C-alpha cells in the first residue's frame, strides 16, 4: 500500500495539517521544532497502532486539546484513521478505523506496513535486549495478526504468573501456589512456543536475505548475520525452572528472555576464528 496523504488534527504541535506525499520519495524539511518527526510518527501510528517515541500515549495529544487524530489515504482509496482521546485519570482511549468502520487493534495493525529507521536505532546494537525484542515483535506483528495476538496474550499471562510467583516468594509451603502455577504454565508454554517458533522463522528468513545485503554493503569480504539466542520455553524447561522461579519471584525462561547478536563474519564463514561481534550480550 502506498500512502498518498496524511491529515493531522491536534497531533502534537499540528493543530490542523495535511501532507501530500509523492509517488516516489518525499523529503520533509523545516526548522527545528516545526514538527517534521511528528508527521513521521503519525504515519507510523497508522501502521503500528502506537507511537515509536512517546513515553506515554497521551503525549501525542496537543496540550490544549482532549483528543488527536491521524488519517491516512492510500492509492486504492483505503482510509485508515487513528483517534486518541483523554479519558480521565491520565488514561487514553484509542480508536482505530478502516474506511469509517471501527476495528480492533489486532485487525488494524499491519494493514499498512512500514519500516522505520531513525538515529536511535543504533541502540539495537548497543542497547538492552528488551529493545531488540520489541523491534522484532513490531515487525512480526505487522505481518501476522496471529503473532500480534499471541505476543500480547503471552505478556498478559507472564504478568499473572509473575504476580503469583511474587506472592509465593519466601514462602516455605508452595502447594497452593504450585497448583495455580500449573494452570498458568500450560497457557504460557503454548503462547511462548508459538512466539519463539515465529521468531526462529524470522531469523532464518533474515539469514537468507542478509547475504545479498552484505554484498552490497561490504563487497565479498564480510557477511552480516543475526544470531538468535532464545531462552527456550517448553513444558519441561518451565517445570525444571519452577523452583528457581519460586525463589526469585519471576519467570526465568521464555520469549521475554530472548536476545539476538549482530555478527560480522569473514566470507570464509569460519565463525570461530573470523567473526567479530558488534555487540556483546
């Protein structure tokens, strides 16, 4: 899908703004503070359903308004709309629409697919594992609504399990807690295994395509690879880690512990002697 125009209303410093985009490349220029990044943020929200830069979602709403709105019109006349309203107690209500019809977030995210690159993305290499996981989750959520639903389900289940583990922390008798954990563990394992299998497929796909990209960047001297490092969740791994989890009050295995490395490899493909890690985990 090619986006033709984006209309903003009370979106950060844009009280009312319409931007028309070209068929090829659109260059947005302006002085500092004029709202260039805000336009990119609105376009990204129409793709991912959330901001790539806001600490809290309400930041997108102009300080003098109670709501903000972003509308994208595409080459096939599809219209995507994002509305965010203040709902009290510091909370916001988000509404997603396609051609005027309200959609659930899981059915909205990924209709319009985008790839975002900004200077902060260097933190993918030097930053925390959670940043790298979030980036991969954002990509996979755009291409698979099932992944979007499952990763959110996994996060909810993990939150419940960790709360139960926290309640049990330091207790001598865990029978009651362990019976409850059996219920959560089955659901958590099913969701977690799906997430990790999907991530594995993504990294296998990336490996196949990075060779071409590496050739364009580094000639024939080096290959860029991504090394997926899952902390596998299975019925047996979750069961064997239960004692440790009860002691620490948190879940020690699963997708929320995954990471990946960027590796530059000499074209000899000898990983042991000729590889340079751009990042240490």
